[in-house]
C-alpha cells in the first residue's frame, strides 16, 4: 500500500512540475501598420477571414476626394474601388461574406433619382 501511495505522489509531482515549465516561450507580438499612405485614412473593416481590409482614403492634397480601397494584408498596392470627383462614397462596412462590400453613397440634390 505504501508503494502505491509513493508512486501516486511521485506521478502527481512529476505531472505538476512538467506543467509549470510550459515549453518554448512564445515570440512577442509586434504591431505593424496596415497602411502608411499620406493623407487621411478612416473606416477600416476586415474581411471575415482576416486577409483583406477595406478603408476610405483621402489623399494629402487639400479638398481631395475620398475613395474606398481594398487591400490584401501584406500585399501592395491597394485596389481602388471607387473613383470620381467628389463621388460621395464613404464608410465601407467591409467585405461581407468575402465577396461584397457595403458602403454609403451620398448624392447631391441634383443627382438624386
């Protein structure tokens, strides 16, 4: 009986010590910017799989039109989805189901249906 208790205590101690070491330490996380374009970027939204980000980008020139872009993480350059003088596109809501992008478009009173 004493041998059984001694084996059980030794096994429990071995298990507890092996769990305390934890193996290889994890590499520290490093934050990197998704974009570093000049001007103003806003409204980022990730695709469901995390591989793409949509965002609104206004260039650095004063009064520049803002357009919507999509960028694959780690790949340059981004793809421009909207284009036009004062197009009124804004607030992309992201890649819905990975295929479609929802966004808001503000029309001037002269262009309303």
